[in-house]
């Protein structure tokens, strides 16, 4: 019987391997992932109607209320706690006109589209279709992005825009890449940290090779300017800047200073004293009423800026790796760090994994360490939130430990990363 099963499969492979290869075929994998998300959206409707604990994210109700104000001719910022671009509320107006689940369907579609864009980047970087599907499955079959998008959180839109930018840069479609990048920065400010790596990566090979010509300090300065201000970079900056500033001018005309305050300035001066993974939360909590509170909040950006600058200079030649490190650093060292922020860099992780030389065992060990850091933080957070016990110091210490774990994992990724000779066969075998 065993021989019959083996002979029934192409190449004499085992039945399990044959089934996995069929599952990981591109169309089957993406269809399955989309159907699972649609099921979760439907289950969420049922849970919201029948259970005390609701499935839909509170932010989704905020988005929908803001869209309702727009349909009534009012500002979306009449909805308290709506601190996003008006563009999102405009996009979600079908929540009012068509069906309340339109936004969720859009978000789960963007979720799957993000994996499709991952697949394209991985294929351009030398992987076979099957190997690329294996890495995409780490996103498509991951419960975290499934749950976040189906509950009505808009992070998948940002993931699709960022991955679309990288895909177009890798494919040398720079006007499209610039338009997507300008739109992504307009939607949320964190992709602005990719500006320097993108600028450095757009240096043409000829201009970089010309750095050997000339001499003296003046010649060095001229070479630097020529390398940075090349045609590709100027085109990218013009298109991205046009999209970003064009949208900002439009919405400033429509909603005035309130748009700038709620969309951008609030996030720069935000001092969130609620418990979160950030190593700064306890300091900001203790100094909430201090005259130094604002200055301390702004100073918290300095470690981020220093690390982002170093990372840009060291790794800009591999843009997906650099953007992954940028995002992980930005999130880990941010003044506010919550679980949904992890998606900002997890959507870039499949682009990095194929070039890691570490064993599967070590990779799983680092993953378990990452989950352990969250579990250690969640224990005192639970006692504070639900038992009313004063565990602020323990939460802060757990946050510091989690920062140390994240930093250790990033060091391991950098140490085991291979910049060349991409293997066509995935390391998940």
C-alpha cells in the first residue's frame, strides 16, 4: 500500500510532501488565505451580535463614525479619537452607503495583496515560486495579521503600500514606487524613516563607480552631490513629494489646522502614559504633570534617530533588509509600542528570511524568545488591568527585557544575514 501511495505521486515523493506542494501552490495558498479571512469577518458579525465580548476592533467604529460625519458634510474629526488622515474616512464611506463590513473586506483584501507583493519581491530576488510561497505563508497563514485585518484594523493598508513601494523599487518602476511611498507617508508617518535608505539605494551604478575620479576635498564633495542628486532620486523625490504635499494641501484646505494637529502633530508630541511595551512609558507616566514632560517626550526620539541613521548608512544597499531593521528599531524604541505595531515589521520579515544562514532550530528559538518576552510583560499587565494591583515597575522592567530581546534578535539577524548568493530553495525545508 505504501508503495502505491508513493507511486501515485510525481517523482516518487511522499504523500505529505505531495500534499504540501499542492497546498503551497500560489493560487491554492492565496485562495485559502483569503477564504479564511472572509470566514473570520463573517464570524465576527455573529460574535458581535451574540456575545458579550465583541470581535470588531474599537478603531473600526471610530473609522465608521468619521466616515458618517463626512457623508453628512462635516469634518471626520468631529469623531473623538479619530487621529488619522481624512483619506481613510473618505475611502470607508461605503461603510455608510453600502454595507458596514466594506472596510473589513477592504482590509482583508489588502492583507492578502500584501503577500502577493511579497511574492513578487521574493521572485525578483531569486527564489522559485514554491519557495516564495513558503515565505508568504508565514504572513498568509499567520493568526496575527488574520485577526487584525478581519477585526477592522487598517494596518494592512499600510503593509500593502510599503510592500508595493519596495516591489516597484525592485522592479525599477520608480514613478509608481514614489507615488505609493508618498501615499504611505501621508497615511502614517513611520514610513518617512525609509527616505534616507531609499535615497542612498537610488544611486546609479555608474555614478557610484565615478567616485574614484577626481581628487581633493572639493572633488569628494562634488562626487557626493553627484551620487545623491541623480536623475532617479530627483524623479522619486518629485513624485513622492508631489503626492504627499498635494494630499496634505487638499485636506488642509478642507479641514484646516485640525487636520495637521490630529494626523501628524499629535503623534509627534504624544505622551501616552498607559502601560505598553515601550521602555519609556513609566518615565512618561511619572513625569506626566512635570514641566519637562514635553521635552522628555521629544528627547525619546533621539535614540531612534541615531540608530536609524547608522542602519541607513550600513544597509541601504539591501533595501528590504534596511526597511525591516528601520521599522523594528522604530517600533522597539518608540514612545508607544503596542501589539498591532509589530505588524509594521512582520510584513517585511518574509523578505529577509531567505537570506538568513541560521538554522531552523535557532530561528524557532528566537521566535519563542520573542513570544516569551511578550508573555512576561502580559503577566503584570493583567494584574494591573484586571486585578487593580500596582505593577507599574514590573511592567516597566518587563518592557526593558522585551527591548533587550528585540535588540538581541536584530543582532542575530544582522550577524546571520547573507547579502549575496540568494538560495533558490527556501530554508524552511
